[in-house]
C-alpha cells in the first residue's frame, strides 16, 4: 500500500464509513470490473481490512471513496442514483431503475 494509505483508510472509516466503493481518481469504468482476480477499476469494501487489501492490489496513486448504500428491494430491483458534490452543491448525474 502506498505511503499514507493507513491515513486514507482511517479517513474513510471516520467520514463515510463502510461499506464503501473505491475508485481511481481519473477512472470510471463499469461494474464488471468487480469480477475476477487481479487489479480492478472499482472495489466494494466491507471494512478497513478489505480496503487495505484492495489498495495494496490496485496500487492507485490517487483514489476516491463513495458511501455504499444497499437499496435493493426484495424483488431484486433497485434504484441507482449517482450524484456529484461540489462544495455545498449537489448535482444529480444519473438515475434509473435496474
């Protein structure tokens, strides 16, 4: 894990909590990258140890973390909403039902 990784992991736990989604700063690829072995373009981590393991595998120079909220309904569908936060402004980027 890169220098400062423990501070990042502690910050995620303190600010957004776990589970969390980790992505490289400049990357935004599909969820298929959650599948298979080896470095991925996105990680869903349930706790600090999984975050440690993901960051050690990914070796990203920069990343961002997103709070993960499981909103699946018992029927299996869920609502996907993606928003960007810029200062005090919230911008809804996309939404839909899956």
